[in-house]
């Protein structure tokens, strides 16, 4: 399962039109990935959103009540949109690298 998730993230970075269609802006990619992870978490009976939130808060040494995707977004909000997208996707990829036993 983790290999498929890594492939999906790679496709979102390299060929986003193939995954999300013509609107490949940051918000569309973020919404798609949040939905994908929601489904993945439900299928595996894991609160994946909470795990990502906790992991990211530790990574940046900052507590937050924000949903993980919003916390990451605010963390990179000064970057241009394409760099923000890459940062977001790489952050999620790093979560799965650090938590490879999760899937």
C-alpha cells in the first residue's frame, strides 16, 4: 500500500493533470490528497489525519490546533504556489517515510 501512496505523490508532483484534472493549483492538489488520505485512513481504520498532525507538530516544534493540511499550508505560505505544492507533497511523503510501518 505504501508503494502506491508514494507513486500517487510522485504523480501529483510530475503529472498532476493525470490525477486531478485540469485544475492543478495548490488548493486542488491539497484537497485531493486530504480526501485520498481520509479514504485510506477509513479503509485501514487509522486516524491518519491525527497522526500526520502530531508528526508535523513535532517536526516543526510547534503545537497547533489547525488541521494538519492547514498547518503545513501556513508553514509554507510565503512560497510561490508551485514551490508550496512541492513542499506540501514532500512533507506528506516524508511522513510516510518516517511512518512506513503505518500502511
